[in-house]
């Protein structure tokens, strides 16, 4: 069996695709996977390390871009469609999956023109523009939230609400690492690219965390731009901290974590709930349709997380929240249980099983 997975750019798009690729290999031995992305996306770093083939096409973004960038994307579209057609002609896939991101649109559009079985994966409560436009081109649409079905009423028979696919190594994270020191581990993440707002807030929070630093270990995924100065700041303040531009594998970080400070994108939320980790969620305020805030509020209302909006984020408040939570291990355990109850760890398995049924039906 041959599967093309198109999209990427950020971890939120890419990692569900990786989860599906691994699940196809598990359910159908010998499946050949090809990822299609762009040169500017995270896929150029991640996919080769995962051992999958990657092809690149030239296409930029649209939503949130200025007039010049939109014009450039329009000018790139014919070439992107042509290269997508060449890739599909060469590979002759049994299935094409769009996971969102710049490369998803031309590949899925061309798959529709060639009448190849194709599906979309939409992890957010409010679907992105690309997936809304592509809905009529595909055979199935896989969603994470029931409320998202209202955007696809005309395709209701094609919609499945299975959840957001999570990589199997993260699903294996249940109990925390054995043989750890008495220190509590705080995991700080800002998404695949890092977060300047979270990085600055953590740096400012160190004064307020001084009283607990002897009992605290920090693992901080910073992104490339802030790694050097954050390392220096932690060192100057005497903290036991490891600062990395990117975490790989992130499953080991989750396994060690007693508490996570992070954004609330759909993939991050799916990972947190799959492994049951309590969190302080700081939604990215410019996410389309405010979906990160909606994700964070859902976890906070369920008792699985604390929510701090970025407009209210200060080093003092972050330090106060971290200190209070780490001082109450029973509360952290209750948050973990609530988080785990919200998870859908079988999402990848269900999506792949449904895809295999689709391919067999049309073959």
C-alpha cells in the first residue's frame, strides 16, 4: 500500500501526520509512506529523522499574510499543482491525506482531480480555511471535536469525529520515570518554534521561584532564537535547567514532567491528555478563531489545567501558579486524572482503520 501525507509547516500539522504514518505501518505491514511539504516547514528537520521519504513543493501561506505574500502564493500555485501532479503520477498512491499546512492544498486538490481516495485531518475546533475549501474534494473528513461538524453540514456523511492522532511513543507515557531524584520536573514548551512570550515570562519568574529552586528541575524547549540567553539566565540564577531549541523525542520530556507550562494548540492538548499531564496553559492569542483559548478553557473547566491568558501573563503570576501547584501533589494527581479522561488515545488507530476500509471499498 502507498500513502501520501501532505502538509506540515508546524508541529501541530506535522506530528498528527507522523502518528498516522506509524499507525499505517503497524496495521498494514509494508505500507510505503511519502510526505509532501515545503522547504520552510518543520518537516525538513523531522521527517528524515523519522525515516520517511519527503518531497518538497513551492507554495506559501494565505491566511494572515499581507498582499505581497498572497500574490507570491498565487504565482506559486500553478507550479505547486504541476509538481503535485507529477508526484502523484510517479507514486500512484492508494490514499492521499491532507493534514493542514501550505503543502496540503495543492496535493489534495490534485488528488481530487485524479479521483484518488483522499481524506482530511482537522484537529481544531474551528477548521482552517484550507480544509474548509478542500472539504468537497475528499472522501472523508476526520475531526477532533463534535462542534466542528457544523462547518461540514453538507458533507455530514463523510465526517468522522475520532480525535487528534497522537504518536505511539507518547501514548506509551503513563507513569512518570522511575528512579528519579526528589526534585520536581517542570517542562516548559512554546510549540515547535518556541514562544518568546513564555520564554520571557519564565525568565522573569525565576526570582519568584528562588525559594523552591533547590527542589526544582526545569526542562525548557525555547526555540532557536532564545536558547542562548535563556541558558545564561538560568545559570546566573542558579537553577538546575536544561534549555533546548527543540525537544526530540518529546515523549521522554512528558515522561519526566510533573507539571507542564505550554501553549494550547490542538496537538499539544491531545498529547497532554493522552499521557495525563497537568498543565499551565498560555494560549497563543492570535490563533485563528481563538481556538487555543477554547482548547485551554475546556481543560481548565474540567480541572485538568490552569489557564493564564497572555495579556495577563507576568513572571510574578507564573511563578505564583507554579509554586502553588507544585506544593499540592494531591491536586496535581487529580489534574492528571482529569487530563487523562479527556484524551482520545485511539484516534490514530480509528482513522487508519477507517482509511483502510475506504481504500478497500473503492479499489
